[in-house]
C-alpha cells in the first residue's frame, strides 16, 4: 500500500471510530424515518435491513482494488452491482459502463466515475433526479505528464529511428561494424536551456511546466482560464502571455494541454495555419490532449517544410507515417497508478458526500466543502430545483418545527441548489424529524433530503413526482 493510500486508510479508520462514538451520544431522542414504508423498488427489504449500519456501495466494471480498499469495512459493504441481485445501493462507482436509469435504484444518493469524462452517465437526467455525479479530474495527470516528458526526449533525439536502424543492422549481421559510422544519422539536441511553451495550464499543463523548468528549460504559458491552484503551482520563472501565437513564437517545444470542445468558439483545429505560421521551423509539438485540436493539413505542411517534429498520442490520417512524426496509440493515462489514483479519488469523494454531505468534483452539483459534522449535531441536506423562493420555504419548515439551526449553507449550480443545515438537538426532550423531513421533502421543487446522524445509510427521502419515498 502506498504512503498516500495508507494515510487515507488511517483517516477513514478514524472516521469509523467517530461513528462508533455515536453510541455515547447523550442528547435527546431523535426520531426520523428509516425504511418504514419501504422503497418502492426494494425487492428484498429484509436482506437490505440486514445491512443497517453500513453504506452499500455497488460497482460496475473492474475498479482498482486500491481504491476499494479505502472504504472502511465497518462502514461500507462493497459489492459488484451484478452480485447485489437487485438489493438497493447507496452509491454507485463505475469506469466505462454506460449506465441506464433503471440501474439507479431509488436509494442511490450519488454516482462516481473513475475518470474525467462522464459521457457514459445520463448526467442531465441524474440532475433532474437530484443525484450528484462525480468524476476524478487530474487523477491521471501525472501519467500523462510523464508521457509528455517522454515526448520531449523523443522529439529531441532520433531515438526511435536509431532503434529501428539497429534492428535492421542486427538482421543483416553488421551492427558492430556499422554502428559508429551510422550514428551520425541520428544526432539531436539537448532540452536544457530551450524554451517550452505550454498551452493550457491545468492539471497536466502545470505539472509539465514544473518539470520542464526543473530540467532547465525556460517556460512560457498561455491559459485564459487559469485557476488559482494551478497558478500557485507554476514555476516561478514562467512567463505568462495572452495568446497562443505569442506563446509559440519563440518556443522550441510546444505542449498542448487543453480540452477538445466542438462547435463555435470551441477548440477544433485550434492549432491551424494561423498559429503554425508562428512556429520556429524546428519546433517540436507535443500533443497529448486530443488529435482534433490540430489541423492535420497545416501540420503536414509544417513538417514537410522544415525540421519540426510532431509527437502525438492520437491517430492522424495525414501525419501518421511522416518521418518527423511520432504517433502513439493514446497511451497517456494507461498506467496502473492512474487507475489507482482515480479509484482512490472517486472513493474519497463518495465517502465525504455520504458521511458529511461534502460535494467535490461534481459535474452537476455545486462544490460544497463542509467540516466533519460534530457528533452531537444533526445535519440535514436538501436538494432542490434552482428556482426562486426555495430557500425561504425550506427555512420556514425548520422554523415551524422549532429546531435550533446552528449553521446553514446554500449553494447552486445550473438547475440544482444544495442546502446543508446543521441542527443542535441539545435543550429539548426529543426531536421528531420524521414530519419535518417529510414536509421539507414534499415542498414543490425539492428533489430529496438526507438526515446525517447515527447509523450510516439511513434517513434518505425523495420527492418523486409528488410521491414521498423513504
Ligand atoms: N492522452 C491522454 O490519455 C489524456 C488523458 C487525460 C487528459 N487528456 C487531455 O488533456 C487535456 C488536459 O487535461 P487536464 O487534466 O490538464 O485538464 P484541466 O481541465 O485540468 O486543464 C485544462 C486547462 O486548459 C485551459 N484551456 C481551455 N481552453 C483553452 C484555450 N483555448 N487556450 C488555452 N488554455 C485553455 C483551461 O483553462 C484549463 O486550465 C484534457 O482536456 C484531455 O483532452 C489526455
């Protein structure tokens, strides 16, 4: 187990201990609904009840065991969706499986994809159902960055041509006699002191810039949407410019690390004639982002005209066999570590959401960073449509039930708003949250609510087309 995985596993073990501490909760009795009326789609309620006290996590695809190992056994039952035989899950985890709505039971609180894209999940529909979809941005950044560095070296020295030549000589049985004479054909240059332009300074671009600088390169960057966290991680000596053309103008190496976006204002063919005309004749272009970012015709003209190189991780119909191109079969993220990292990140995101209500790395829900819930506090989360007037309606229900709100958070993103309300039950004899939860959940515009307290996995209610499901 890596140091990172070990640290995470310890952190989760300490979380598990916190749940155990709930036995020592000394406040008033707290009542809330739990499976009393039964989920409409629970096929085997008794079987599900047996799991009381644990979250049920179901997986599609083969997920890295290192990621699954971060789920504390005392808190989570982890099983493959197919093995669960219809038993409802609290959360789903997948890689490439194209998930159908029927596979998302009424009990599911969230879905996490181990990977960046979420095309295999009907995100818009999940948003309507009030279910956050998580991904793992940057989990494969190190893997891709290492291959970009490999591209830097391959673009500097004719290593591949030299290796192929040695095979030919070997076949002819003349390698020893020819090697010293022929090596002159495969000369190259060093990268130290050269200029590296990085287009797109996100997870991969910023890491590439850092490592480029530590190899002694001068670095220039362009990113109109530079995030604060990326900006803080850039090399101190990096020059930031305000256009792709300025970035590439004096660059010996150009690394593309931007997303491919179709349509008007997108990035299709963004590296076309208008940009390429600013390249130095011997520039090396490293494309580990997407093939469609580069206009193949313009690139082929550039390669034909000078001593420039094109190193890419994607098929290219015109440049694939060019003597100055090295084309790889989309190997960027293909490492065990990238899969482990994605699974660990997805698992952590699910656990934080289920245990504390925190939302991180969601493609459809607002970022909501919450402190670990104080053990004597009850945390209520409410997901509603992002329409005017909802916040006051929700708050009114709490006021009507005379509960003491100690902290309240309201964030929104697109069509969804997320409310988190911490209650302090101290001072009363008992609190009946059963009616409160039903009332809040059945407000028009509310999609679901959760009560985070005591046993993991209980206290989830949904408003499905005006019907109350608990
Ligand atoms: N080769 C592979 O296997 C592989 C694996 C993962 C990702 N990728 C590709 O790498 C890209 C970057 O990944 P990441 O994790 O660093 O993404 P990221 O979202 O962390 O960073 C992308 C950065 O590009 C910037 N950007 C967007 N449009 C731009 C433009 N027109 N000009 C300059 N900057 C622009 C954004 O502001 C952002 O900072 C992905 O979009 C993906 O296409 C490839």
